[in-house]
């Protein structure tokens, strides 16, 4: 899962001489991955850097994460005070064991190895910008 | 009054139980066997060049998107990119927030603001994104992580903010 992947990346970055810090929304997975430094934000998955249209909150969360780089050189997971809502009822439905009748159906999206675009237009743009030899954008992809 | 506060979710327990109930293969959780090493720090964050790696399946329009089957590739996102040109695709989290405001999984606006405010010395020319929901820890260890380390070294960053989803 993502928090584990990030743990593996963090360990290799630190070994290469690059300091790391992270934001976590999954405290137990981050601890299992032995993340060097992280702040724990008790928000649902998909909101690692806070809430929609709230740059101030994102700044405060990131500041807290970056402060750990200056402050500590030992495994640290700092709990942030922010709450998602007035109560924690959002947690009730997260990864709950489904009802018996649905248990025979695989509810996960089918895992295809073709690119999954947010919009069909994105697919067209991607095809367009790769219709030639000089793709200047996807520098990160190995084909 | 904080008495309606629930403890953090035990994701490992809940996901393991859900997978079992659905008859999926048991997920192999990664428990790091070794303590992390810590890079030697010579500069403060306010004097440092900071990079960012996010795992939420973010791409820029014009880029090839990610796929959903153990995709160990990554994308370089120039830090000057407008948020409106960024997209999110993933199989493992609710994308509604990210598609309304990409900053909830890729806080590019906050990073720029922190630089403007002087809290960060500089931000790297490129940030990096990947899928993260990769079931093969080996492909992360041997492919994705080393590639990202190499790119971060090229960017000459002093430190990296990691944003998993």
C-alpha cells in the first residue's frame, strides 16, 4: 500500500544522503514501515495534505512535517491535532467487512495494465503529445 | 470536549480482515526489518532545496496516465505546473477530493507558499509522482525507489517531503 511504498522510498533516500519527512493518514502502516520522520493526520485516505480549498491547513501540516527535519535524527511520528469533523464517524465505514451476500463478488476495480485517465480528453492529449519523437513531458517514464 | 474521539484506524487489521472475508489472497504487509538511517544534515530547511514525492497517481495533462496493475513507473511534474493541469487516477482511494482540488494529495500550492514565506529555501524544479499501491515490494525496492533516488539526486535536493495516499 502507498504508505509502505513511501517507507521503502524514504529508507533509500536517507541512505543516499537526502533527508525525508512525510505526512501519514495511516499511523499503523507508517509505524510498520519505520518511517524516519512523519506527522500523523487523522483524516481519511485521499486527504493527506488536508481539505479541499484550504491552503492554510496544507501549509501548517507541511510546516509541521518539515520542522521535524531540523529537529530530529531519530524515528519520530508526531500526532497532529487536526480533526476531520466534529466526530469520528467517518471511521466507522472504512474497510469494514462487507455483508455476506456481497462477499462472493470482487469489489475491487479490475486491475488493467492500460493507462487509466481521469478524462477522455486527457487520453487524447497524451496521444497527441506522444505522436512524434520529442516527448518533453513524460521524462519519468521508461518504455 | 474530546470524548467522541476514536483512536486512529488499525488499517493493517481491518484490511487483513476484509481481504480474508472476501476470499482474496492474504496481503503481505511490509514490516521494516531495519531501522532507517538518517542523512547527515548540514543545512536548515529554510536554507534547503526541498523536493516532493506523492503516491496518489497524479499526472499532468499530456502525460501518459498510470495503470492499475502494479505500476512501478513515475512521472516528473515541473513544480511550475498549474494545479488545473494536474489529474489523479487510482484504484485504492476515493478520488473525489483530489479531483476537486489536487492539492489535497499533491500540495503544490502550499509548497510554493512556503517558499514565498521563506520557510523553505527553494523547491526543486521537478516533483515526482507514482502509484504507490504496488503489491510487489520487490519492484518498489529494486525499481521505483532507486529510480526516484536517482532523480532526486539529479535535482540536487537536500530533503524530500513524502505524501502517500
